[in-house]
């Protein structure tokens, strides 16, 4: 096999990054040196690699500033309808490379940095991830910002500037240990503080009903300081804004403390206010009803709505004098998208401002609010739905509680009129849940206060209509719609897999970068031997590069010719990393039972963070690492099988592992994964998918042809039928010998010899109260993995070292039996379907509605 290209050679052949003009290179060098000198106050004798990163970041940011100012001027002059995307999470990752790609600066920067005797990739690696999100919900928000800027939409992202993002995950003795993510320690070159737009946010206090109207008085004030980050579109001169709020104590905070002379205590108490933006809550698909979290949710909403209304009132750039006083046109100029229920307080807060502050009539205010707000639902798991105690609201946000009660009464009066006597329906549809602890159902509040409610994949939207919000759908079916999630191809193809992007651009041009439907043109090359070899070569280069990264970072040596079998996502029971574990153990037992037999070499990589308080998820990580410890050190296994846990999975690690993957595991129980977006990222990078008919997998299978994915297991209706019948894990345990062997090994301490009872809780859950029915799909999953092995070996016989992105052919390659093969039997006919032409995976990709 030819030696892989060096980084420099690889970069210089990338046509999609443009040719760097000499003037551009000289200008970048000059700007870099200027920033090193004037911004960082260093010379080359004392500058550190981090100084060089900051000098380059400031150089690149300089190219944004003019475009940023002009974009905002253009919006003020044209006064378009503005989109406000409200989210408690924006999982942005790194910014430097993405900005260079979107501005078309990458080659100029690469050459300039090379001439300065530095390495661009090394500088890129110094940047901290902006990990202001937990998983899919936060990353979707980040992708949307990129897509809206690329479409030239007047869009703004609003969230919280957490001082500490998602924790850094360390694995110590196989266990997850959390470390604080001090991502701002060295400063953030991409943000601009805007103290002139600092705004007050009120908490606590009491409500007075006066002849002049309702007043919320005696409140505690926290200031919201905005920090703006530019969001560049792809080569279109548009630069939008992500505005994140940071909590600041006012100077008179706890001034009453001064009266007793405790000045020091009063100053220290400022931390109580500033804690609001201190840390991201690290829960994914789980509701934790803490007061600080409710404060965060109101903090971002209150500051954002003041900002939105200020901007609505001002139509000229730079003018802060109100010019609009009538709110009739508000919904024509403002769209507020609620990313899940976390910003749900936008609904009562907008009502409060319109009614109490702007003196709009109640019914008119309600009409304006509903026409302005729209709600995206992200999960059907009951434990994830936000249900806040009324008692907490009463103390923290007394006026909002009154408004919610009044809105709920209007809503229930309407329901009662349409369904007279149906008390149970009223109970089910109420925003207020009665009981020992009265609670506010935030999802119900979002549905009644929005003009549109969407799920994030067709199957999820159907479940939303037919199950979660069934009563609401019957009341207002026109409100409910589907918007299947998407990903930005700039970051997830062009940035992270430039080799593949270049191979594609060579055949069909560069329009696919902003219109992924163009990739259908690749169907013309499905039998083009050169093209397929090029795709396979890129995949193998990516695998070699990732193998080198693993060896350097994790001190793990893997076989780059093995199948890279990857499952990276948050650790959760519904995502069924345990099913993957059972397959790994089954493979291990088959190898042990006959080591001389031929097996498809596999490197199983699992990565993801567990919420710190989620015991079972942490046990799953310990199980994965324990299985790896046994398998990776068994001399009988050798290179045939490795199990690696990818520590501290994050956006920047995803950008490395996804282009190298051969197989993408998307194996949640049908009906539990709202969409998934990792599935799309793997597919657009040429990995094959093994998965259930869940989330966006369903539409991906339709688009690419179900025969081009490895689909297995129960459908939603099968899961529902099993629920009615009663799921009995022991039936599967007794009937399937390989499953029984794997569970017995886990139970007996085979994988935890120093602590034989270590996995008692895991086994107990699987055997007695597994909501996600791992055993029910085990047999189909193992069989489907056998088909994966079969296809991979056929590929290997045709293209040594090409990865699954290369073409397979039928012929006398052998018949497969559970991951091993014997010569002499023809391959089954399905191997000549387009699935075997793995390039179809590159082509039939998933294109998002958002670009």
C-alpha cells in the first residue's frame, strides 16, 4: 500500500479550500506578527505555542469583524423578520478551523504558518472546546447557527456563557471521574463583551395588584452581561451573532449587610448572584429540579426578551431610542424558537412584559405570544420532561406563577367547552399537575403557548402526536409538524474529512457544500473504479491517522486494517451500549472457543459521558473498560478483537473518530431516540450503519434504501406488543446459550476478578427491570453483525486495506458463520446490491432541512 500523504501534502491537494494567493499569505503573516507583538506582548524568543494559537485566532478574527459589522448594519437597514434561537445549550466545539473554512482562509493560513516555521494542526489542537452542551440538543443548536448564517438568515443564538462547560471525563481504574472544564482559563479570543447592553433580571419579591396595573416589587436583581461570538456563513460574507449571558452582581447587591458593618460578607455574597452562569448542568435526557437550574432558565429568558424587544423597537442601526410602540407587528418581525422546554419561561415572561410593562390587552398579548413562539420537543422519555414544583415558582417567580395559572384556566375553559364532562381529559391536559406536590408541566405550557410544535424525526413526531401530546393534537392538529434534524456539512464533512470532500468535489464540483442533495450526482460514478478506490484510500488514511492519535493519546496500539466499529454518544440505558458489550463478549467467546479459525478483525470503540449522578450509566462505563481489560490482554485473541473506551468524547474528538469509522452503531430501542444526529455524521463520512428503526435511522433507510443499512430488531409496534404481552428477560436468557454465557461471565466476576460482585446491579437490571429490552434484540443484533463481518471480509478480499467505503463483488469468497468464514461457498446474492458498493454510503447521505 502506498505511504499515506503527509499533512502538508494532503492539505495542498485539497481543492475545496481554494488556492492561497501570495498577497493573502503575506497579509496573514503580517497580521500574525502584529498580534503576537501588540495583543500578546511577546516576541518569538519567549512566545509559547498557546501564544501562537492566540495570535492566529486574532488574525482570523480580524477577517470576521468587517463582515460582522456590515451584516448587522444590513439587518438594521432592511429590518427583516429575525429568528431568535433560545437554547440552554450550544455545543460549539472549536472555532478556529471552522472560521478559516467558512471564510476560505485555510490555505492562506496554512502556508503563512508553515513559512513561520509552525504547524497549523498543532496550533488548532491547543484551542479548548466550547463545551456548552451535553449532547445532541446542544450540538443541533450549534449546527443550526452555522446553517442559518450560511442561508443568510437574520438569526441570533441566545444562551448562557457558562464559566464551566460539560465536565472533562477521566477514566481512573475503569471508572469515570469528572473534572471541571475551565475552558475560559486562558481567555476566549472569539467573544466580545458588551457591557453597554447589560440588563437587569429580577427574582423573588412579591406581586402588587394596583389600579395602575400589576407590579412585581421587592425583587432581587442580577445583571446579565452579554458576550457576543461571531457565527460566519460559508463564503457568503454573512456573520451572525451568538449572544451568551453572564451573571453579574449589581454593586448594591446585599447592601443591607453594610448596615451591620459586614462589608466583607456582603462582597463575598456577590458569588450567590454570579453562580447563575457558573456551570452547565451535566444531565442529558434527565430532569433535575434544582432551584439554580430554574434560575438559569429564567435568567436567559428574561435577558433575551428585553434584548429582543429593544431591537424590535429600534429599526435604525445603532439607535437605542424607541421608534416602534405598537406590538401588533411583533410576530411579523420576531420568531422565537424554544429548543426544548428549557426556555419555556419565554411564554409567561413575554406575557408579563406585554401586559404589565407595555400595557397590552391580555387577549391581544396572548395572541401575540402564541404567534411569536414555537417549540421543539426533543425527547419522549418521561424522566426528561420538566415538571417544576409550584412552591419553587411561588418563591422565585411569583408573577409568572400567576400568569401561568391564568393561562391554564383559559386553556382548560376551552377544553371543557369542547369536551363537556371529560374531567380526566382536563386533568391530563392541565399545565398544573395536582397531587401532594403540585407541579408545572413545562411541555404543556410550551404547547399551549406556541403556534407550532415539532418533533425532530418523523417517527418521533408521530409518537409526539399519538402518545405524548395526543390530547393536544386532537385539540389543535394544525400545530403539530415534523422537522427532522440535520447537521452542517461544513464542520462534519469539509472540515473534518477534507480528503473525502476533495474526492467528491473533483467529480461533482463544490455546490454540495451548501446543498447536499447535489451528492445524488455521485450515482453516476457508482461503477467508476478510480473513484471508488479514491474513496477507499481516503478512508484508510483516516484510519491510519486515528490509529496514530489513539497510540499517542491513549497509549493503545490498534490494527488499522481491522474494522473500526464505533458507538459514540452519551451513555444511557436507552442508547443500549450494553447490547454492544454483549456482542463484544460473544465475539470474544467465539474466538476463545476456536482461536485457529479465521475471524474478521474488529476494533470496537465506545465513547461518551455519563451524567455524574446516573449510577447505571457509570456502571456501564466500568463494564466497557473491564471487558476491554480482559479482551485486550488475552494472548489467544491478539489483533482479532480490541475493545477501546474513548475517554472524554467531545466535538473535537468526534471530528477525528467519525471520518475513520467503518461501522456506525445506532442501536437504541425503537421509539426512544428522538432523532440522533451522530448517525448522519457517520453516514456522510462513508461509514455503514447498523441500527434499529428508530429516530432518523428510519428516514435514512428510506433515502439510502433499507438494503444499504444493516437494520435489525424490533420496530415500534413490536416494542408496544411486547409491552402488552410483558417482557420477560429470563425467557431469552434460558433460550440463547451465547447470551446466557455472556451474562453469567459478567455476573460471576469474569470481567471483574478483583471485585466479583461489581456488576451485580447491571445484571439485576438486565434480568428484572430493563425498560429498554436489551435481550429482546440480542439474537437479531448478533445475526446482523454476522452480515457486517461478511461484507467486510468480501471487501478485504477485493481491496486490501480499503475500509468499508470500497466496492465488494460477488464470487467464491466463502460462507459466514457468526463472524468466521470457511472457503468454498458462494457469497449470498445481497452482496451485489448497492450496499456492497460502499460508496453509496457517501452518496446517499442524509441531507438536513437546514442545509
